[in-house]
């Protein structure tokens, strides 16, 4: 990943490196703050200091630059397109109209629901409460006698979004791309613990046996394979390999048995 | 696995095949019923019909011949030793004294516990109730005023065990051995879905990507690797490999992008 360290920027300051311009199908790290245009409310962001300033910091979130494969819908496509041609370190404000974001607000998605139905679920029917009815999420907009009005539109429906986005780095080598994808899916695993190589159309990813103890690692593997096939376009398949060496105690057992056999 | 089908037995009936005698370090399937000598109570068994006859059938158990690597303590070592030299189809009654089974009964493991302590855990202090105190499992043997006497010995401590054991089959090929080990750890995965091969000191085990959706499959893999290193003594390492081919929808995406690039 280039451009993340100041030193590297200095070294290359005289000549613009090709890898410092975001390409179509590129893999980049970005920081962003997403706000609604209407009222400036932040709905998503990667910057810890902004989250704290605005009083929306959540200590269960991890605030760090987000990995984005351009054109793969890891962000809104309209936002990804705008990144192409940007330089590392460059910032931009991108406005995304509702039709390219959460879609228009659909009046048919505003429905009347009986209070009794919500009370059965243990939800008290008051304005602003979030509810789930028939697997659809909504928000109560009005309380009317025995019923409430629920808006099942996405909270961002009908809204123009404004992103302040900064390109933090470009991942350019194939192996670096695979490593970035692994890091995205298993952030807790130190980088020196895994290894990737490409042989013909096959990407081999070696994960350490310690990775077996990471919760849901088998689903992370599915994601790693899928992401790898997206960012390495010439790859036909991904093989995830976990190696288990013979442990010391089984080596001893083996030797003991061989000794016993020799004695017979 | 030989000896499981009657046809095979008929074919080989004239001459005793080597693979029909259980060897040291062999891998075999056995059926058994384990009883305490004292009162004939069954504490473990693999036979569904016996379980039903004796009224101890449990529909959460899977009754089927058990895979045993001789000398690896998958059963009591004293019982495993007795299997060596037996023929496929042969049955035997094996008596195991307490010192080779659950050990002697230790009077120091009988302790007084306050009723209040048990009641805090929601256990009613009555004779015969199973309790757990400080991670040790025990059984209440007496109720005395404010306290109860709890025996923390294993229920089989001090008891001689009697096993009726039958050798159901011998797994003789290396690949068959690995397949048997996989089946033991992931019984739900059809045999034609996985594959094993040996190259030098490395055993390669290919699991299908569908296996990722099996609960706790990552722990099953640790077990498969460990068991394989036990039954394949010349193996230095086991590599578990899961292959993810490029899915159809990503193939289309790739072609579309290439087309777009060509048009430019």
C-alpha cells in the first residue's frame, strides 16, 4: 500500500508514480464521512476523530481506512466511479442523488399497523420507535388511536448523500491485493502469519492452523476466496490451505513405537 | 473396509486374508457393549438393537461401529490390546479390572457439601442427584441435616468392566484410513465429496467448499489432521485444502469488464 507513510510520499514527490492514481478495477483504501445533504446528519464514516467531535463515536466500531475494490459495489457504485483518477492523498466531495443511493421514497411503503400487533412483540408504540413487521424494518412516524403509521422506507430513501472522501492508499501488487483482502476478512490475524502465491490460474492462500480458533473463520474463508476472485481477475480458482505439522508428542510416540518394533 | 459385506466374506472364505487379522497399530471398526461386572449395568454401547432391548435407547446417539486406531487410546488401552490378533467377524468378551479402567475408588473424593451451596445453583439436594461443585462432577450419596455427602469419584471407579466386542472390519489402505478418519470427524459429509492423497511426507486432504457451512468444521479439521498423523505414521504433515472455483456470476462480470475494456 503506497501513500500511507509520509516518508514514502517525500521520496516520490518529484515524479508522479502510476500506482498513485486510482484506476478502474483498482484496489484502494479510502477514508470518508457520509452525510445527508438535507440536514448534514452523518450516517456512516471511517474517521474516529470526526466521530468523537460529532458525538457519534461507538467503541464497537473500528475506525480505519476502508478497502474498496473499484467497480465491485463495496461502496455505492456512484461513489466508486468518482474515485477513478484520484491521486493518493487527494480529497473530494461527492454528491450522490437518491436514485444512485437508497432510491426514491416510496409512499406505498408507509403503512398502518395495529398497536396491539406491536405490543405483542413488546414494542411500545411511540413516535420515532424502530419496529420490525414481517421481516421489514420501519420507523413509527405517527401514533393514531389504535393504530400507528410506520414508514418502511430505508432511512436514506429519497435523500441526496454527500461524501467527503480521501484516497489513503492504492494496493498495486497482486500478492499485496490478496493480503489486503485477507486482512479485511480476518483483521485479527497478524500479516506475517499468512501467505499467498499465484501459480497459473490458481491462487494459493496459506492460513496458519491457529486461525482455526478464530470464531467463524470458515465463513471468513468464503469471503476471502470470493474477494480474491474479484480483485485478481485472471484467477480461475482459490485454494485455501492449512498445514498441520506432526506435533512433538506424536513424534515421540512414533519413535517409541518404532523402537518397540525393533526390539521384537 | 473389508468384512462388512457378506459377499466379500464368501469370496475370501477359502483363504484367510492378512487384512482380516487385526494388527498392532491397525485401524478397525468394532461393535461393543460395555457393562459393569458387579451388576451388569450397561454404561456404553454401539448396538442400537441392544440399546432398545435394554430400554436405554437415546435417539440423540448414533449407533454404529466405532472406528478404533489400535494403541492410540480411542478405547481403553487394555481393550485395544485385546483386539490385536482377532479376525473380522470374531467376537470376544474382555474383562478390564478397575486399575486399567476408571481407577480405584478414592475415599478422599467423598466430601461433605452444604445444602445451601447446592440450592444456590438451583439443585435440590436429594440422594442420587448429579451435582457439579468447583468443576468436579459428583453424585449425592446421602442427605444429612444441613449437608449432603457427595461422591466425586467417576461412576465407574473401582469397578471391573466387561466388554462384549466384535471386530466388524479392518481398514487397510492408507487412503481408506484417511477417509475413515474424515468420516469419523465429519459424518454428515458424503464420501464422494472429499479426497485424500499422499505425496512424500505430506497428506493432502481436499474438502469441498460446502463443508464450510458445517457447524464447527474448523475444529473437525484439527481433529482430522491429528487423527491422520496418528494412523499414517510416515506422514510428516497434513495439508487441508478447500478449493473455490470462480462462480458463474463472477465469470460474467469478468467477461463484461473485458468487453468494456476492448471497446475503449
